[in-house]
C-alpha cells in the first residue's frame, strides 16, 4: 500500500503523529533568519573592504553552505522516518 492510499476506514495505515517534522521545520526557519542576519552584517560591516565580485561569491557560498546543512538535516530526518515506517 502506498503512503498516499488510505485503508477502508479512511485512515492512513500507520500513525503519522510520531513523524511530524517540527524540529527540522524550526531549524530550517532559524537557518534562514540566521543567514539573513549574516548577510545584513556582512553587507554593513565587512563588505566595504571587498570588491563586488567577492561580495557576490560570499553571498553564494554562504547560501550554498546553509542549503547543504539544512538539506542534510532533512535527509537525516527522512531516512529516520523511512526506517521507522518500514518496520
């Protein structure tokens, strides 16, 4: 039975309440806020000593690092969810 299919009673075949991603959602939101604060502080204080090209590179690299960390967190959560739901 696929995870989208429901049983005859209209219920999902396993309990979804134990698999809610509250932690990853909160961490993702906080990561975006921290990244925005970092970019603001960088633009106001550290940026004048760099060229525009270096500023763009710092912004892109910081966004990639944040994206990789948040993505890794979601992969770990998803693998834990897949492991516990297949048992």
